[in-house]
């Protein structure tokens, strides 16, 4: 059934004084069988005007907001961009004595980008609460792909990201990243990520931060230069 032939879905948001109509939308995802219907993504036919958007979404309390200076470091220094983003956008937490303990040199043998992430996670523990977490203790593994260091997992460890271990080149600061599906089978499906470890960890953190946000909205239309 095409988008134009589907019955319109009228969207409302419940407010304290009643329900506010947001217009019509169409369904982008979800299962069609009623017995197994578990989610749906609705795309509005018309963008919301600012007044309706502010009424429908949580409006930030006036005051200072985290900066975006980290964006200026993305191309030249992704590790610095990651540090700036995490320290600016994730609130500090009161750490337990166990979290505060630990050797300052426990990540000395890791690549710089991964060691930096682990130090940041010590300061901002929310980094280890993502749906697809970077492991607090990376795991060594071996198999058809050779010896690897698994540093992040997904889908209950059914998928994972790893780097060659030991590094393929002595002193390699920014190794390549492999994505592996079903890593414990005899012939795992493996894809080489486009970005090296430092840029991968920045993209990974940004994506997981979006997924963990209490309010999410995005567009499929990229802005164009004037």
C-alpha cells in the first residue's frame, strides 16, 4: 500500500489543558500484525510550527546549556572532541569508593582513543549504561580472524566491535575497527568499519547518546547551503 493510499493517522499530544492536534502522519515502521505490533515510527505530513513544537515537547528551563565547541575538533582531533562532548553534555555523578579506586595506569597498554574513553567513563559513568556498551574491561578473543580485543558489544553480545590485538603495527595509535556478527561461530560475518578507532568511538558515543535521550526527534531531510 502506498503512502498516499493509506488512511491518514491523526496525531495528538496530551497536555494539561487537553489534547493538542499535531496534524496527520504516516507510519514508517512497525509490524502490521496486531498480535505482534510493538512499535511504530510516525512521520508528520507537515513540519510543526514553533509554537506547536514548544507545546508538544519538553521546553528546556532557561539557563546555561552545554556548548558545542567539541564540533570544531571533530576533523582534527576526534579524541579531544569526544572529551569535550562527554564532559560538557553528561552531568558529573557522585562516585562510589569502588568507582574511585583503580590504578591510574590500568589502561596504559590500550590504544590512546580507547584509554581516553575509559578515563572519561570513570568521570561520567553514564557512558557504560548505553544500550550497546563499551566494555569496562575489554575481552581478548581468538578465532578465524586472529587475535582481537573486543571493546564493545551489541544485541546481548551477539555482535561486537574489536581491534587487532596485539596491534598489527608496533606503536599503532589509531587501529582499524572490525564489526563482527555472531563472533563465536566458526565463520563469523565481519565488516571493516570506515572510521579508525578514535573517530569510531566519537560516532558511537554520539549515536548512543541520542538513543538514550529521554526525548528524540530527527529529520530525513538534510539542510542545504544557502
